C-alpha cells in the first residue's frame, strides 16, 4: 500500500484502518507502545502532537515504513 499523507486526519484514519485490518486491539497496540489504551485512543483521534519517535514505532508495529521524498510539484533543493 502506498499512501500520501498530508493531514493529521489522514494519518489517524490510516492508523485505525491498518490496526483493524491486522486484528490488533487498541489495548494490544497500546501495551506494545507502553501506553494506556486511553492514550492510544487520543493519539488515534488526533495525532497532531505525535512525536517522530512514537510515529516511527507505531508505523513499525503496524507494518508500515515511512518514506520521505520530493513532492512531484515541488522544486528540488540543491545541497540535500
């Protein structure tokens, strides 16, 4: 699956869909993350303040990888 995410709402939806598709409960994923189920529910509802480290761990646990690439409509920046 390849999905371009541009808003926290999209991230939230994708996380919930993938978790459900893998039959992983919030309780189970929360335990793997060292969080309470309630905290994971808040994160899934609004991932706006999710740290990069936690996002990477959630992605790994849900079988995703994060890729950063140039936007097709953005000019490239020399020096990167």
